[in-house]
C-alpha cells in the first residue's frame, strides 16, 4: 500500500465512525493521554501522540498511526507539522483526538476508527464485521488487471468476486476495467450493504448479491470470464500467532477455516468455477502460504491448467491463478 499516493488521491473526509453532535459528550479517559489545546500546538501534540502510543507497545507503528490520524482525520500534513508552530486544535478536535487515541490504545484497528481503508487508490469504507483490505490483495488485483488487459478479447467480460466483503476487489477491478461487468457475492448481508455503499460513494457500477458458496446451489446458469476470491484461509490453530487487534476486532467468519479442512473454500469455489466459467476463463485466489502445494494439487485435480503461484511484496507465496481450458465433466 502506498500511503503517500493515497494521500494525493484523498480529497475530502467524512465522519466515518467518529463523534458527532448527537453522541455522548462525556470525555474519554485522560489518564493515559491528554493535552492543552490552548498551550500545545499541533506539532507538539503529534509528538505526544507518538510518545503515548510508543509507551504502550506500539513503537513500531506509532509514527505511522499518528500521521494517519493527523493527515486523514484533521487535514494536518507532514509539512505543516514541520513548519507551522501556530496551529492549535479546537476543543472539539481535542475531544475527538482523545477518543481516537483511547481507541488505538484499546487495540482497535485504525481503519475501523477512521471508518475507511485505502485500497488501490480508493477510499473504501470499512467497519466492524467487514474484513480490512490488505496491501497483498492489491497485488492480486494488479495481476488480474494485467492478465485481462492482455488476454481477454470480450468487449464486456463478466467478473465475479466471491466473498467480496467490503467490495474492495470487485470495485478496484471495475475501476481499472470499466468495460467489465463486475459482480460480488458474499454470505453476509451487512458486508454487502457496506460494499453497496462503497460502490455508490466511488461512483462505480458493481452488482452485489448474497449467496453462500458452501451450502447453497450456485448453479444459476450465469457464466463468468474471470472469478477471484480472497476466502477465509487461516486455520484456527494459527490464531495464536496473529496480532491481537486482528483477533479481537476483525470478523472471524472472514478469517478462519477448520484445522481439519484448510481448503474448504478453495474446493467449493473450484467446483463452482468448473460449472460457471467460460472455457478459457480464469480463476484467481489469495492463498495461505502454508498450503501452497495442496492448493495447486487441488486446482490441477479439478481440471484447471496453467496453475501459477506468485509471491507478495513480502516474499511469501500469496496468490494463485489458473485457467479452465474446456468444459470439465464430473
């Protein structure tokens, strides 16, 4: 994720999940962080926020988190922090910043606090119950866009994002490939509502619909040129290795699979793709790096060819793409 590219794109903030005039006016706890908005200029407050976060176990990300908050919520950029010593927070802004820091100290993800996450140059609304987009998934989108621009000749290719969540993948594809007819499916109606709100706010036409890829009959007769999914793929036993802010706040339904069936969603989606992809259609996944061999074997055994695994920016095997060359019988 390129933070500064996103800042250039971003032009106007909305309220997200912040305080407003109708909320409780009781101040949040001030025992861990507070400041005098009449005495402390914005650059001093910035340093105090960084110091507070660092002192409570967030030293690796304290400065980045503070920059997110100051830039994206209050419109105070790095240059202003360095050069302007005469800017101060209002009482209302102090109140809001106290709440933000308090929530950060509780381990709540910054994306939920701000109410959105950057993804592929877009501002994507997120909230509890919707998985926060990751930078690795941007790489999956870039792969699909490159392949579609180079190899799909249909004037209106049909694209399906399975387990769409916030709609980030579907919306990014619709933005980069305006000729495509993009749809997204998910089991969660609240997530789909967030995805629909994102489509409206971004001015993109994407169809979102509810369907359970595991338990419902997906044979609707619809055909697709491309399918993509970032399904749940973390085994329950891996939870102990994860960050607490993820475990405590992000939806487990979108993260975890049973230890005894780590390819549960891949198998179901591959089965559906065999029925619903056009011959020559392509299927893409984000994957668990611990099950690369098993995932490739599953796809090849399901009749897909040209199975390719790619690494993410961190050097981990994270994506797989393949092709359905012809109609495959059971």
